[in-house]
């Protein structure tokens, strides 16, 4: 069954005249008749009763008419959806965001992208690198913004976006707030709040090997970035965090030095996987974006 056969059938339904239907469809009358005859063979019965100059739908024709009308409507809807998709009008894009990337860092880019490409509908999915990597492999994400200590799997295509330092987050009025930077040894006697979803967990834990000597106690651990920052603001302790991850107004951050720890945030996709027009537009835009300095 082909779509042109269905269109010819519906045209005859409207005109009840093979000649007029052929003119409307811009084909010869014999070509239209052959197409409908083939459709009747496929459906297993006559669709029209031809009586000299009169043409009527058979019972099978009456039964098939609404069914085949839905086929044409579905085909039109599919063409419209494809047209909108290719024109970036109501085109979907699934973006993964590592949960330790603060929203303030990416909101400028997303606002600019939305203004330039209002037809691309972006869905954000937050997660840790392992989860985002699995979603990328499964095709449930188009691209993801993330960082990790180890090299990415060779199946991924990596496009570096920006680098950022790790900082020490402090409550307002803290004794270390007067410093321009904070050393690990400056943290002697502090209460430590541990961010369990930090992708640099092992590196930062290595800095804490001398916690006992410095009399630093880990008092809370949480996977929630907002909880950790709220605890810092409440004076319950200090934490290490990327410099652009701050979300709490008034939170004091100072660069961590001696040693300095940095991470590189990249746009990650599957190597060799073809981008849709919407994803290709997004990748081009984010690569060209000028990320604000710290």
C-alpha cells in the first residue's frame, strides 16, 4: 500500500468520479484506476461500485475511508514534524549537566542560545559523570557537560570548554575570609563538610591525609550541593568546591593553593555519532561562547 494510492482513493471518495479525481490528482484517469485497483487487491475487495456514470463506495470502501484518512493525516503530521525539526522549529535537544556545575555558570550561555534559537527545546538532565556517560552511550542524552579526574573513554568525543580552580568555601566573617588564597595548612582546627558527588573526590581526599595532624574533623557528608553550601553559610564547617559552583548568596570563597587543584569542564558526545541539526547548532554555539573569567 502506497500513499499515492490512498490519496487517489480519497479523491474519488470526494468527487465520486474517476475522471475528476484524476484531474485533481494531476494524473491520467487510467493511472488512477490502476492504482485504486491495486489498492483493492491489497485490501481484498472492491472499494467502489461503478455503475455507468455513477460511482459509489462499497461497504468495504465506507469502512476503509476513515482509516485511510488517518493514514494521510499521519503522513502530513510526520512531514510537518520533520520539517520543523530540520528548520530548528520545536526541535528537541537532551543536555546532560554534571551535578557539581553551578547553574550560574551556564545560565548566560543558555539564555543567549535560547534568544538566538527559540525553536530548540532543551531538556536538562543532572547527574554524576558515570550516570551521564551511560545515558550518552544509550542515546538518552545528545551531549553532556562534565569533568572527571581520569581520561574519558575513547568512545567519547571531548571538546574542552573552560577550566576552573577549586576553592575553599567559608561562612561570612570567617577568620580565613581576609586571605586572598587558602592553603591546606590554614585549615587547622576547622570542621569539614564533604561533597560526596565531587568528581575530584579522590584528589581532594588525598589533601586530607594530614587532617588528624591539623585537627580537622569531617562533620557532615552529603550528595546535595545545596545542603553543603547551606551548612557552610550556617557556620557548620568549610568545604572544597569548584569556583563557579557557588549558588548561595553571601557565601565566601577563596582559591585553594599549595597545592592548587583545577578541573577542565568539557562538552562530551559519542565519537562518530551524527548530530541532528539542533545538536549541531548547540555544539557550534557552545564552542564559540566566551565563558566569563573568574
